[in-house]
C-alpha cells in the first residue's frame, strides 16, 4: 500500500509539471511546443500503476530517460556504471532493458525517488565518488540516501526533468561524455543541457531471464 501510494505520488508530480509547462508555452504563444509537451504528457500517463504484482516493473512506474536534445540517446547501465547510450530500433532487447528503469519510492526519503534497474531488480542507481553506479543497496543510511534523487523541472527546459541528488544539494545527474555523474550546477547553458532529460515510454517491459 505504501509503495502504491508513493508511486502514484511520483506520477502525480510529473503530471502537474507537464500541465504547468503546457500552460507556460500556451501563454507565450509557443503552440507547437505546447502540443509537443502535451503529447509527451499523454504518453507518460499511459503507464499503469497496479496493486497486483508490484514487482512487475511494467505496472509500477517503468520509464526510460532520453538525453535532452537527442533522438536516440538514453540513460542506461553498462558494466554496472551509469551511462548514456544510443538506443534505436536496431538495438537488441538487452540493450533496451539496460535503458529501462522503475521509478520507486526514494530509498533515503520516500518523498523522493530512486531508480531500480529492470533487468537487475536488486540494484539501484547510486552515486559513489560522484559517479553513478548500479549497485545493490545496503541498509545503511548513507548508501540509501546516495541512491535517492529529487525530480525537478528541467534546467534546460521546464517541460523536461532534472534529477537533483537528495543528499548533495544543487548537485544534479549529468551526462558527461556518455558517463553519468552528479555535479554541482555552475549555471552554464552546457551544464543545464547535460543535466536535463526527457521521461519517455519504457523501451522494454520484459525483464531478462537470469
């Protein structure tokens, strides 16, 4: 029940941010952008949250995250490191699974979120020495807080999202030459661009058989 409530809350937060962005672009008469954001919102809303089988990621907030300003580069894991990988129609199923994550209640604060791997469902994204790794999270407070993020309006575009570290404030998940780190924002256009992502429909809904 607590899991379901937290998952629904995370989804509601995103729906509200989409609604605000649509309103903002409409008021500024940027109708094309408003329609684009509205279409993304409808796509995100299709993800169903169900009481039954909460371990099945396709029913509990399964998403992929596309690097802002790209068509086919997504957050993924490779060799248990957080990366940004090219994923397109020609990519194999396992690569698509590597770029699919379940949004779950934050391990360090259930008011925030954590990212659990689809194909390694006992591992979450965590920052360690500022680098993002896919790790089995222990019970200690520090590890759980390192695996927790705050979803914020996109630094480069408010219709997208940025992910702020829960315990390193003003440090955001950043794509740096294809590798994910958390870094403190310097306010530059380059940083904002690298630290902004677009939530999309999950690239995969089927965990690999281990």
